[in-house]
């Protein structure tokens, strides 16, 4: 994966034109680019995601990742249903399909950097599960959400159900999955599925403003906070609290901690380096 200078907007090569990756300063934007199918997540997109996300996680100039969909019709409408006959019918094909989804989801979950989902239009099925991989979800007021598995007759995996339950609870998860209905952005906000709903025309500005604000904060502090949130969400016996505490201690020992104190005393914005 290659890019030009990180100081200017740079396009990363993902291996498919259906997954666009651009870095502008400290903010990387990953765009699902399949607008003819409402940005459905095709096999090549799923295969490209783990490598893209590993590269962005390793890029020291990237501090925030935004995920979004091309155009104004959809964030992503989930899996490409036209692929189901070939890729999701026989047990062997289903196993391979599920492994590709799991690899993509694991790559999102392994990111140390904050992720914001910029949601406009349809956020359906696997698209909704993908949005749940973000730390923060901001949606336009014309967005629609839902999981249509019960209308398609397919089984919904435990990982997707767990992600929904952790966010909105069992009763609301039951309604989402049992009814298979679509629900509007206002209802998604009410149930806690998204952080904020803004007018469609203001969505990009709202997301990029938040991304810039986060990118201007101390990277070690943000990473430690993300790690703490992640570990607290795990079962008691699986939490790496010592690892989180080590990250917290690293913040106090960092040059950024001293810079934060100096900037406060001098009444100026801090210039954090992540060291």
C-alpha cells in the first residue's frame, strides 16, 4: 500500500476501486464505493479491508479514521445479496464467507485509533454491523437502519447479535432482529444506536469537525481511553486491565503531558506529537 506525503491529501491503494482510502493530514477516510448497489459490501471490499486497516493503524500520521459510503443514498446496505447464491449457500461457501466477514470485523476491532462512522442513507444488515465497529456514529436525518435477516431467511451470527445487544440492550435488539423493519435516524438516536443526528447537508462538516477536534488531542491519551473502553466491555476474566494501566502510565511519562501543561499555562493550543 502506497501513498504520497502525509502532509497533503493522499490516496492509498486498497487493491479495489470499491474501497477508497484517503488521508488528509491526521484524518483518514475509508469510503465504501459501490453506489450502484447502495455501497453493498462485495467480496473484494471485504478482502481488502484488513490490509487497509492494518496500514492505517501503523501510520503514525493518522490519528482518526472516518468510515463512510459513496454518494448520498447509503452508508452501506450490507452484504451484496447477488453474491449469496455462490458464496452463502453450501456449508463450505458459507464458512469461507463468514471467515472473510470475521477478518474484516476483527480488523476494525483491532484498531488503536478512534473511528467515526459518517452515516447517510441506508445503514442496513451487515452495514449496520460495520457501523457498530466505530467508536462514534453520526447520522444524517434522512438515514435508515435495520437488519433484514428475518426477511431473507438467513441465520444471524452471534457476533452481530452481541454487538447490537452491547449497545442497545436485549429488548431493542429483539425488536430490530425479529421485525426486520427499517427505522429512521430519530429512532436510532432514541435507542442509542447513534451518537448524534444532524441535517444531511451538515453531516460532513459535523463529522470532520469532530475528527479534527479528536486529532488535535493527545494521541496517547485517546488511545488509552479507547483501550479502557474496549477492555471494560469484555467479560471480567478476559480484560487486560494491566495493559490499560500501562498505557495510562505512559501518558504521564510522555512529552505530551508536559506540553499539555505548558500550553495550558501559556493559554495556547497544545502541539501534541504522540510521544
